[in-house]
DNA sequence: GGAATCATGTGAT
DNA sequence: ATCACATGATTCC
């Protein structure tokens, strides 16, 4: 069976109502990034997209829970630095910590994770059955991969990139058996993008398949609260290898469960969004989207 | 200030 | 062995 046959695109189920808005958001972010010096106004952007400013405003609010202006601010370097928690006044810092302690513990408490043993990692997925399916998401078409131990992979495809996206994921565990099973993946797709629905009673189950080093990095990503960010060197410190920030970057980049393991909250020391496996635009979109949730 | 350069750990080939 | 990196600090203009 060929790869294209394994991925049946016609059977994707619409789960997130805001899924179709991402294309608009993506184009806006790209315009802003392309000539950030000229600071194109909302009117100009709407014009270039062939939409009215009010239409665009509506789309944004629906997608981000955030006005366009607030969203645009959330995408700037300035805001990224704030996420790192370096520029807070002491007073604000305290209230910020308090305010975040709820959602901040979210990942800790509501995502249970287990790691594959080193032996299983070396087997490169041998003996493992991975069920997968594409579903719409707030960040474009999402590829969900699960094992009987929980969510193993979450990836994103740009238009027409569905096969490439699947291939990217599948070659991480080349010896696994892959079965398309949208009925099995749909419940995960429905929950993943609604973190407020994760609960201690019914936590989101994820399984980390990677090397020992990668798993240590990914586990520390899980501890970053919503609305905060850390640097690659912060993570290196945390796992006790302070000179390994670059290796950390590589490991973060190989995170197979993007969004749930919040690798988009890892930034360069300057606050710059240095890279993202599924495209920098998507990283900006996620940070902006999350700014509307906290 | 910004470009060039270096030290650096991990994982794939 | 060698190479490519989602880094970061230092050293030059």
C-alpha cells in the first residue's frame, strides 16, 4: 500500500469550528512578518486579502478570542520577552505567578506521560501499531498518531503537504505498523485543542517515544505553564547539562507531539522565535492564540 | 550594532 | 568519523 493510499483525505471530520479560519490568520501573520518595518495596517491587510476590515476583525476574534490589535502585539519580540519573565516588575511578577498557578499546573496535572524504554526506542517502533488520521485544527490540518498507550504524535500539514507530513512522522519510527483509523484518532483530535477540557479525572494520555536525552527535554517542556516561555539554555540548565543548549534545540525540534508538548514556548535567549519544525508562522500563531486563552 | 567565529552535545549516516 | 542543527558567547569590524 502506498503512502498516498494510507492517507485518505476525503474522510477528515470537522471538529473545531475555527479550523477554517487558520488560512486567514496564516496569511496575516506572513504579511506582518514579511515587512514588519512598514507595519501594514489592518485596513491594508484586509484589502490585500480581498476582505473588509470588519470581516477580518470578526475572523480574528472568533479564532483567537482576541482583538486583532492585541493579537498583533502578542506576536512581537517585545511580547516574547515578556513571556520569558525577564522584564516583569517585582510586584507584577508575584501577581503573575499567582494568576498563572492554575493554568500553569495544567500540563503537569492533566497530562500523564510515560516514556518508552531505551530498548523500545532502539527498536525504532518495531512491534508497535500506530493508528493515525488527519483532522482540522486551529493551526491547519493536524495529523494525530496514537498507540494503545496514548497520544504518540501530533503534526501539522500545510495545504498539499499531507503526504510529506505523514512521511516526516512515520520515518521517526520506521519499524512501526501504520493503520489509518479516523474513528480512533477523532476523540484525541477533539480534546487536544481544548486544554480547558483536560482534567485530573480524565487526563490526556501521551507517550513519549524518543532517546533518553530527548525525553528529559520533552518532559521539561511539559512543565512550562500556559502564557510563559523558556529559553533553550534554561532547559539545558534544568536537565543538568548547562552547556548543551544547542543539543536541547535539536531535541526540542524533534518533539513528536507538538502543541501538547509545548515546544512553541521555547525561545532564543533574545526572545526571538528561532525556529519551528512546522514553520515559524505556526509558532507565532500558537503563541498569539494562547495569548487569548490565559 | 551586526557579521563572523567558536565551543558545544546529540543523533543520523 | 563526520555532519547538521530550532544555541549562545565572544570577537571582530
